[in-house]
């Protein structure tokens, strides 16, 4: 019997906590506290504890989180920022909006993540040309954590700051083989970790939201100023800033959801394990693997297939919704034509962009739905 399976089911999740959310909204209306205040500060304390950092600063979006972290790290016009092309454009929008210059590097063929060995070669190349990137942004893609020990080691040798794009990795864990790096949550290793609370994220608001986590008090204080017009207190402006605050209603909703996040992440992990079992003998369906050092939270479950677009169309006809993350690497986007990159510059990212397909993944996904998705996918190949 055909089924209809959404790529993401936010309705079911919100129905389960509907009363708590409505109560939080009602309290905000009764108290008329919409910007700042106790809900925002409490969420910041709770989220920093969740991530294992000293500070968290709530902001308006994941894009703001990245941009403010770059500004707080001291990016100046023309400074180089090195990242990967297989990510959402917010990663690089933040670079140019902070005044930085985008440098791209290709990713590891197996993990799709920034690779320390390749990073070493790239940094050496740029150093010889006298253009060493000032900041490195590893992206924790799909909920998998990049190899932070290796990345930090390379960055340290070249005097570069590391800012983690953890917008898809709320609660993902990294356990290094390097004894000098303690295990911890995504976002807690670099100078700053940046999160998005877009509704579809593992921890999503009912609107826009984001946060920067850090161990650095000075950096946290700078981000607080950047998010609020450069103010240290009302009408006292140390710098020009931005209107990038997390509003109190979203903070209250995020506090509710944060309590459920560990349970929701475990459900995603169980779902991924089910997919893995079902695809274990299907040689023409290759799941993007979880790296050995990462306990993924599976924001996305991504497979690689040939003739991907035709497969996605067939799945849609069978009632299975899918998505592409991401179909065109950033160096080939029209928005970055001026950077001078061309097809073939980053072959690994380009190869994967033509093959990857994101399957339905959310905590409430049932075993029956997972089995149906797997059966239909295998029938399409």
C-alpha cells in the first residue's frame, strides 16, 4: 500500500509540546517582555551548559552567529577565511558581510568534511603566496563532526582562528584519538561555535534564531555588543553594531525544546541505524558514513546514488519526499562568479553534489516508514 512520507514532520513534534509552547507565548504576552530578559538569559545559560562551554550568546539567526563570531574574532576587510564549498551559503555570506575574503578547499571523499591533511596542504600553499587565511571554518555537515583535533593542530601552526559552523550539529559529540583534545560537543572546540535554530534544525525555534558558544569571555561580550547596536548599556554605544537579537518568545520555546533534544537526537540515531541495516547489502546505495570520531545527531541522513534526479522523481511518485543538500557547490554559484573559481576546481565536492540525496529524517519517523523508504529507494535503483 503506497504511503506518503514527508521529508520533515514538524507538525507531529510541535503537537506533542503544544501546551508548553502556548503557555510560554501567553506568559510573554502577559508580561509584555519580548526582547531580552530572563527567558533569553536562561536559555543562554542552559544552552552553554548543554554544549559544555562557558558562554552562549543568543542571536537572530545562524547567519548572524557566524557573522558576529567573525567580527568578534577580529576579521578586517580583505582577511582570508578558509572553508568548504559543500555547505549552505550562510557560511560564506557571513564571511563577506564581515569584510572577509572567501577561500575554498575541497573535502574528504569519504566523510564530506574538512580534512586536516588537505587543510595542511592548503594552508602551506596560501602561506607560500603570503595570503595565509586568518580564520578557518570547518562545517559539521549532516550532524557529523569534523576532525577537530587535526584541524586545531593545523590552525595553531599557522596562527589561524577556528570558528565552527555547527548549525547542523546540535548535541553531536566528538571524541578524538588525540590525547591532547578532550571529548566534547560540536561547537566547543574552536574559538567559537555557531548554531542555527531555524525550525527544521534538530533544535529549532518557531521562527528564526541562533547562538554563538565560546569559552572566551571577551569574545562573548563583543558578540553581545554586535547583536544589539554596539551597546554596552542602553544608549551607550561602544561601536556600530547590528539588530541581531534573539527574541524572548523564541528563547522560551527553545528552552522547552532543549529539554527534549537529547531524546530527539537518540531517536534520530536509532532511525539512522535502521537505514544503515536496510542498506547494508545494497551496493548501489552508499550512505554518507559517520566518522569514527563523531557521534552524529543525524540532522540529515544522506545517501549517494547514480542518476540522483531520476531517483528522487521516482521516489516522489511513490510518496517519499527527499531533498538535496546541496545540489550546486558554492564555488559554482552565480553569487561567487567574481571569485574566479571554475568547474573542476574542487572535484570531490562537485562529484558528491551530483549524487547525494537526503532521505526523510526526523525523530518521529516510524520503523514502518523507514522500511518503506528503503524498499522504494532500492526499487528505484
